[in-house]
C-alpha cells in the first residue's frame, strides 16, 4: 500500500510538471474551450439525450442514477484529480486545459479510433514524463466511466455518473448565534436602498452588478457584526450572489419581498444545486444564508417585508437538503423533489 501511495504521489508530481510546459501545445491540436455537445457525432437517439426547456427548470436534477449537468460543470467534475494538485490559480488553469485535452481525446476515440491512437502517442510524447501513457489511460478510463453517453447527439445537458462521492454534513443552523440587537443602516446602505428603487435590470446590467457587489459587502460586515464567523460570512455572500444572479438572469428581476414562491422553489430545488460551482459543504449553507440576507435587507430598510420570503425559504429547506444529497450521490435511487 505504501509503495502504491508513493507511486501515485510521484505520478502527480510528474503530471504537474507536464502541465507546466506542454499543455498549450496540445490544446492547439485538439481544440480549446469547454466541451460542447454540439461539436460531436449526430448519432440518432439514445437514452442520454436531455433537451433543455426554458431556463432548464424542467430538466431533471438526476435521472436513472445519473447527475444531469451542463458541459461546464461536467468538465469541472472530470478535471477534479488534476485540479486538486494545483497550488495556484495559474496551475489550476493549466490543469483545466490539460483535462480538456484528455476529454477531447476520449471523444475522438469514440468516432475515429485510428486518429485517436495517433494523437494519443503524440500527447504522450508532448507530456514528456515517464508515466504519460498511464496518466492518459487513467483519464480516458475516467471519462468512459463518468460519461458513457457523451457525444451521441446535441444536448444542453449531459448525464454524469458520479464516481467521486463527496462526504459532507448538512449545515447546522443551531451553530449560528445571531445577535438580536438591530444595527442601524449606514449612509452607504441608505443609498443602496434608494438606488435599488431606480435600477432597471434590463437597461442597466452593469449598474445592477455594482449594486449587488456593494450590498453583499455590507451584508458580510453585518453578518460578522451579528456573530457569524468571518469565513462563513464569505460563503454566505457567495450563495446569496447566486440567488441575485438567478433572479436577474432567468426572471429579469431584482431582489424583492414579492418574489413568487415558485421562483424561490425553482432556485432552491434545482438551479442552485446544479449551477453553483462550490462544494456540497458550502452549498448546504445556502438556506441559512438566504434567510439571513432577507433579515438584513429588512433590518436595514433596503427591502421591507422580507419575512414572507424567509418563510418560503424555510418551507423549502428540507426539499433542498434532500435534493442536494441526491445530486451528490444519484445512486441513492430516489427522485428529486
């Protein structure tokens, strides 16, 4: 066991070394960018086809033991072994690029075995490490296990078999000790309240983004002042930002006390779980983050009457946690709520 661990560690070091000097060269041969289901064979039919409807709200979260994801999330999940070894953003970018090369090579093997073998040998030479063939084989095998249906027909969403099941614990709200003392609005927050009433989300996208960034900065400060640990306050703001973006991008709205229950439900039951790129441990904090954000908006006078939205979030909390658990491990066999 020790020998195997040592061998794996040495291989990771070698792959890291190959990323530093060879990925750009290979990317130009196999194509760059995120994998697109539109680029590949037009094989008629197949149980892998998932058709996008509207914002994607009608697309199942899981199906037949598979997680249903978009191409971008699929690539992130596939690249995980390479990206875990990165020690900087630059190395993460290079690891992601190398994963794209492996991805495209694996797809090539399904459509043109002869060209696949040719490019496989070229890639091994380009990587310049002793165990290049083993690394390529491992990543090709990973692709085959995770995406047995990829490339058959154009689709906005893909079936992904989860082979890296994440261990996490649902966030325990009882660990939060929120002060009941109200904090008066600052001048900045009074201006944010005035600005929100004037923003047209369709006409002033950049202004809305600036408003969101500023209100989230204030929200983080408020959370910390209320007793939320600083690291959790940052995670809370990230989760809330996903909600604000969802309202604008999919419904053309800003945050409001009148947001329909079905919109909040759509966000919590599927959109956030599928679209937000963060760990399950951080995702599980979302309901708490959203409820606190509603409390913040009301306490500061930025949006009044948000207690209604808080109650909707509360009512959806159990369904959210169940769906998140199922998304993390689709083999549980249950249907998403």
